[in-house]
């Protein structure tokens, strides 16, 4: 595992490096104090990171901006912010950061972040994996699955949320286009999304995941893996990874998020 440690303060960078080294002794750790150094390393295919621990306040560039560039160059990388301030947390999660640590970090905090990384999302994995806790993301062979349309990704998220249960076109339309009253228009839009989703899945050899017949849609839930399903099966790692956030970019997911919260309280 290759880990980037990024901080412009020498003392903090040394502390971050030591905490990572103690938490993951086998890791290759690359230290950076300036954004140009990071971009230079990213240009080398042999130095792309699996995990990035980055400060937010960096000279000449925001850490938020830097990690967007890192994600573009190394989409499989897990991004964790390390900062002395908590006001950036919301913005960090909006750009799909995987974690947010307050300084000073210690070995236990680093180890916890590494433990929450799904094995299925690591480079080299062949399974289709959906991360539902936090912002929804889908991984194929350890890399984020790219969708041509934002709504196509949301359609897959909704079908995963339904866990294989069948959904009518009317039901899906009411969820994905809640303010649209024209049923014919939503059905037309849905047909385009289904076609786009099929093409996306065909590219990774997963076209059989989608079920479509007699005006209904569903997925073969057993053909993919996700933290949500693992939690429902009682997997301790998935249960520990859940922090009360579920598919945070979709308002309709709040119902499932509420059910998961009540289960945790029971």
C-alpha cells in the first residue's frame, strides 16, 4: 500500500508520517509539503497513491483543490483530510473525501481510517462494490465506475437501496423526478437512463446485474457487494464503518438512513 502524507508544517508532517508508519508498518509512505511535489509524483504511474492523508491549509493552493486533482489522477485513492479546524468538514464530504481527522492525529485514528477502507474498493479487486455509507460511490476492479449521466448513477443507487425488490417506472419516476408531474416525460427519461445504465454495466461485464421486464426494474442484489448489505448481514466491520451517513447526496435515502439509525439504537 502506498500512502501520501501531505502537510506544509514540518513538525505536523513528521507526526503524521510516524502515526501512519506505526498504524501500517508495511506501507510505502511518501511525504510532501508542497502541491507541486504531489503533482510531480502523480505523473509517475509507479508512484500513484492508494491512500492520501492531506492537510487542508497548504501554501498557494487549498487542500480541497489539491485532492480534486489527486482524485482525477488516481481515482482509486482513498482521500482523508487532516486539519486543525472542523469548519471544512461539510465541503470535504461534498467532494467525496473518505475521512476527516482533526490534528494532532495519532496511530489509533489512522488505523481506524485504514480499517474502514472496504477491501473490495482496493486496487486489483474484481468485484463490483457499492459504498453506501457517506456519499454513494460504485467501484469496479477497485476504481470508481464512471457514469455518463448523474441520474444514471442515482438510478443504480435507488435499485441498490431496494435490495433486489422490483420497482415500477412510476415509482422510480416519482423518486428521481419528484417535481415532474408529466408521467410520459418521466417514463421517457427513465428509458434513457436504463439504456445508459445497461451500456455502463456492459463495459465491465455486469450487464446481467439489471433486471427489466413487464414495466419493472430491479437488480440481482447477490451479484454485487456493498457496505449496506454487509451491515444488514451483521458484518462487524461494516457496522463499525457506519457513522450515520447513508447515500448523502440523495434526499430519498433519508428514509433508509433513519431506519439504520433506529436499528443502531435498538
